């Protein structure tokens, strides 16, 4: 997961179209915030509140970013998948096996239904 995030950020930084698109999106957000600074804005006779403008801009931003970053997303996901698969195939986990710390588990594990242990039968609380 961290590897995917690192690849995404690195790919985002080196993609000129993504940088330009995100800068333009930032300017659009700045314009919306500045125009709704008084609480409302009127566009062609329709009054839009700051909350409505923010919700609309959020939806437009999501669609715009999905379109703009779609190639970066798939490129990043593919690259991290290749690295993760290579790691899984070549990993030698035998050094993590430690038989010295193994604890022998002995004893009777059958649970008697009549046993009255506190952790098996929680105390009943009477209503007050």
C-alpha cells in the first residue's frame, strides 16, 4: 500500500499534464472560494450558497481528477503490482521460522457446560 502511494506521488510529480491540471483546479477552487466569500453568489439570476458551490466544486473536482489521473492510477497500480509479485515470488521466509520459541500446548481443552467460571458465565446484573 505504501509502495503504491509512493509510486503514485512520484508519477504525479513527473507528469506535466497532471501538474498543470492540478494547478488549474487549484485556481478554480480559489475562484469559487473568493466568489462565495460573502456567503452567496448569483449566477445568471440563480443564487448559490457557499455550501452548494463547495459541493458542486467537489463533484467537478472528483470527475476532473478521475479523468486527469486515470493513466497515472493504472500505471502506478500496475507497477506496484509487479514489484509486489516479484517480492512474493523471490522472498525467502525460512529465516523467520524460529522453532526455539515454540511452546508446547498441553491440557484438556474440553469445556464442561456445568463449569461455573467467571469468564465463561458473566455475572448477571439485576436492574435497578
